[in-house]
């Protein structure tokens, strides 16, 4: 399968490394210093609570998608606030038979990808959160020959805990519920090991998740309080396996990079405003991080 990866950061580097290592024909779309590093040093995938990382010496990388042309599968692995620019970059990669998958946090990327590339080309992806598997499915629901084929490709890549999902929006919103609670780690500047020892902050995370559940259910899904128990258990699992791990939002905050707040608690605030549902806990965390949204040294 011919695959292009747009964005070689956290998700992008990991998926690219796994897919290349399994023999897939993968082209990395990058520019500037990232492109230079890929060409001279190869690809090093990021570590995570469920991945030790990997290095590949030689990779195909370019800043000219037009030279690649339409591929079978495009993985959009950029931050949510980078998506519009990335869709423009990816346009030459998308042909009549191309499938596009977005790996953004939040619950709005799929609609934006559909608006740009057409509903027939976009699959839903519920990206991993802790030990939760990567879920792939048709939008708004269902399975198909192409979801079966793509899931097979990811499974053969190894390292990817992936399932074909009948209702992928459930998986997408499930991740969103977790990251809304996870915003508290950035607000408090704590690693997962440190956060796990703070019962008050864990309660804030649970309250933020409860607000996100109310939003999800208002959108026609069906999450219960037991999902909050699973999310709370996930904090302990990550704290035990990788106590120093810091959420991607906190990593960006530490580095002074822009924050994708609209994919975390800020997203819950915006959706709540659309639905007329109050989200005070998520709003408080969003407001606390808003001064750093554009990045800060």
C-alpha cells in the first residue's frame, strides 16, 4: 500500500516507523529542519507509555507532495490547529481512490477533512489513549472492505493495538472524554506519576470528563459513569508503567509551543456553547491555559 504521512511528530513518527518497518511504501511529508533531519539522520519515533520508540536509517521524505502524486492512504498526523494548512499541503496526495485518516485530538477533525476531501474519502479514527486501541471505522458508523484492509495493514505493522470499529464516533468521543480530564495535567504541570498522587486533581479530571460525557450523550452517544472509572484506572496504569510521562499538551506547554486547546478542554467549552450545555470545569482549565495558547518562551 502506498502511504503518505503528513506531520512527523508524535503520532506521525510512530506510525511511520511501524509501517516502514513492516515493508509498506511510506513517504514522509515534512519541511525545513525536520526534512533535513529525516534525510541526514533518518527517522526516530517518539516514545510513549505503550511504545519504546524505534529508529530507521533511511526513509523517503519530501516537501513536494506533487512529486509523490495520489497515494492509497494519507495519514494526517498534525496538531488540530495545523490541520487547515496540512490539508492544503496534502491536496496533491489525494486522488479519486485515496483514503484520508486524521489523527487529531478532539472531535472536529473528521468534519473538516470531509469538507475538504469529500465524505467518501475520509475514515474515522479514534487514536490511542493509554491502553485503549486505535479504532478505525466508516463515518458515521459501520465497517467496509477498506476498513478491513487498512486495519490489516496496521496490525501487520506490529506495535499498533488496532481494531475495526462498528461505531467509530464512540471511540473518537471516548478519547475526547479522556483528554478533557487530562487537561488538568497541563494546568498543574504534573507528570502522570505525580498527578496520580493528587486526589483533588484526579477529582477535577473526573468532573471534566463528566462534562464531556454530557456533551457526547447530547450528540446521540451513550456513555455512562463507568467510563469515568475506566479513565481513572488509566491514570494509575500509566503512572505505574511510566510515571515520568507527560501529556502532549503539557509537553507543548513546557516547550513554549502553541497549544491545541480546542482539542482538549477548550473543545468541550466550544461544543457546550453550541449545545447550550454548561461546562464550568473545562472552562476553568481552558481559561487557565489560554494565555499560553499561541506559545510562550
